[in-house]
């Protein structure tokens, strides 16, 4: 994991530019725009404080962020990079095992949308669910107010028509996902498992496979935009989580 932001290399840009209309004549360099979005993801700087002239005007950068968020471009890039990284590590492109978990996170002041209090974790903010593979790469995200229970909200991670679902055989999650989520998983022909923990064990115990998704949440701490939720919409929160993940993927390729 790099300790500072670095711009995209030529090889990395070759992968990403396939998903955007970069050949059209325009004043802005889309490579610089994408670099600016990744810079915000890594450093957590406010849109209006985006350094100029190192990057384009913040309004132009935000325009493309919002456009690529709504038309699914960032999701497509994220999935493709996940698949590519798996292939480069001698795995099949799509995963057969998925791991689901949630994390409650503080929401910045003055934001009311999708805000709630997680009574268990004592967090006033939002909760984010992720579905990852055994490498810890994020395939699906769902963000909502922190006062809702994991199991019914976790259903939003499931999409049997998604490209990554074609080989998915098993999803592992903790006991909070029993009930609604477990039933929904079985209805689409996927096995649901909860790691067994011996009753004699006390305190913190590393559970088989489940540590992978916990490591994913730890990785997000390297991206200041995701350490605290600063977004006015849950859709933007989801997008920045995907941007953090694809940033990790692109650096590993």
C-alpha cells in the first residue's frame, strides 16, 4: 500500500480509458480529470480545494464524477480491474466465494440524508455493506442509515445478473446476516455460511476467511475520503468506496 498519492501511469491509463469516451475532441484531458477524482479519494480534499492548475477546475471534475457515477462507468471500471487482477494472480476472473460484512461510520456534520444511530456501535452516521472476494476486492456496496439492521439491508448486495455472480457458489457472513439475507442468498441458488466459533474461546478470535473483509475495511483507512462519510448522498458514498477499491487494484496491476 502506497503512503501517498501518485498519478496514473501510461499503462494504467490504457486500461481505464477503454471505458470512457476519451477520443472525442474536448478541451479537458480526461486522464487529468480521472487523476483529480482519485486525488480527492486519496487525500480527502474538498471539491473546491482541488489544487489548480495541477488539476482542472473543480466544477469540471465534479461534473464527470457525477456523470460516471450515474451512468455506471465507475462500477464497470471497478469490476473489470477486479477481474484483471484475479487473472494476473492465476485465478479465474470471477469469484466462487464471496464474503459480506458491514461497517458503521460517522457522517460529517450538517448532513441529514441517510443518517441514523447504530445503538450497538454507538455511531451516529451511516452503515456500509461490502461484498468482497478472497483477495478482499470490493464487488458490491450498499450504504444506508446506521440504524437499520444488517440482514434486510444486506440483500442489496445480491445481484444474480451481475457479471461477478456467474461462478458465485458461497457467501460467508457473520450471524447478523442470518434471516432475511440468508434466505435471499439461498433463493438465488447460493450457499450461505456463518463461521463456527468454539464456545470455549474468549475475546478477539480470527475467523477463517472472514478476516479478509475486515482487512478490506482497514485498507479504506488509507483513503481519507472514506474514513468519514462526507457525502450528501449514499450513492456518492458508494462511489468513493468503489474508487478506493479500484485505486488499490490499479496499483497492483
